[in-house]
C-alpha cells in the first residue's frame, strides 16, 4: 500500500488530492486546520489537525507517524498574500505571513518528514508552487506571493541537491490557474482538470526528474 501526506487538505486543490489518492486505495494523511470533514471521505483517510506554521505541531505529527513510510509528500497549503501586492501598498505583516506559510512552512515540513519519505518506495517530495514564482516569466504586482514562491522554488532546488544521496525526488509543480477560492471564478482550469493531471505527473516522476519545475500538464517551466 502506498501512502501520501497532503497539507492544506480541507478545500481547493488539497481536498481533491485527498479524494484522488483515497479513491486509488492509498493511505492518505490529510492535514488541515479544520480536519473534521475529511473523516467523511471514503477510503483510508487519516485526518490530522495541522496549522503548517505551528512547527511544534509539525514535529509532533512527524513523531506520531514515525513508523510510516510516506511515498509522496505534497506541500500544498498556501496563501495569496494579496494585500501586499504592489509598490505603494506593501504591508510588512502580510509579507511576513505570506513567506511564513508559502516558504518557511514547506521547508520545515520537508525537514520533519524527510526520513519518512526517504524510507518509502516512492520517495517524492512535492511542493505546489506557481508560475508566478518564475523569475523568467515575471510580471508586475503580487510581489509577496511571487517572491514567496520563487524562494520556495530555490528551496526545492537545494533539497534536490542535498537529498540526491537519499534518492528523494524533489519537484515543484504549478497547478495551472485553477477555480478555487484562491484562483477565483475567472480561472481557466477546473479542479478536475488540474489535480488528476498533477497526480499523473507525480506518478511518472523518476530520480532524473529531481530539481525540476513542472506544469500540471507535465511541461517544463522556466525558473
Ligand atoms: N488556484 C490557483 O490558481 C493556484 C495557482 C498556482 C498555485 N496555487 C497554489 O496551490 C496551492 C493550493 O491553492 P488553492 O488554489 O487550493 O487555494 P485555496 O482554495 O485558497 O486553499 C488553500 C489551502 O491552504 C490551506 N492553508 C492556508 N494557510 C494555512 C496554514 N497556515 N496552515 C494550514 N493550512 C493552510 C487552507 O486551509 P484553510 O481551509 O484552513 O484556510 C486551504 O486548505 C497553494 O500553495 C497555492 O499557492 C494555486
């Protein structure tokens, strides 16, 4: 049996990741700030209460799951940081919070769970990033969000180098512009078009893919 751990699992892309993997018969560790509804999902879904910036809770969960092998870990939780978007309205509080959730928390989770992933067969450490974090594709506005995801990308590149010896495949994925609370109604993709495609990409990852930045449809993205 394969096992996946997903953060930010109560809604949006995270919730659909839970449903997709549970439907395939995987054990799913679904982590959310409000996890109760996740217990209703059919399958082997273990719901855990987790605020990703509560690092004591992250460490405690890693201890609780100490005996487990985690084939795929998906750092999905994220925030849009919209209030700190453009020059003239930079809000340091929002800026720091955006970095805390989007950049620091995924790395702390990677650190806490690296041995769970390394002892599995799949050995895939995934971060849901964004093409808005691509410096090559940079556009105006959304400074905090863009910078937080660019920094996340750099972290994952570093992890791919440092964890190569353990055989851990470290990849950042862009889900497309998706109709979630964050993406909004104008987004071009439905959740049903994005998440199953990302699951397919994750399925196909090989050791040689470590350190890549990949679109939901499998296309390479520029850093
Ligand atoms: N939708 C898009 O178009 C798009 C595009 C590019 C990248 N992404 C990325 O995809 C990921 C998922 O986004 P989404 O579209 O599904 O957004 P969403 O619908 O707004 O959901 C965000 C999820 O993250 C969780 N979360 C936020 N802060 C958290 C915290 N401090 N601790 C624990 N969980 C937290 C939320 O939990 P609560 O329910 O408790 O708030 C929620 O489950 C994010 O990393 C986002 O940056 C999305």
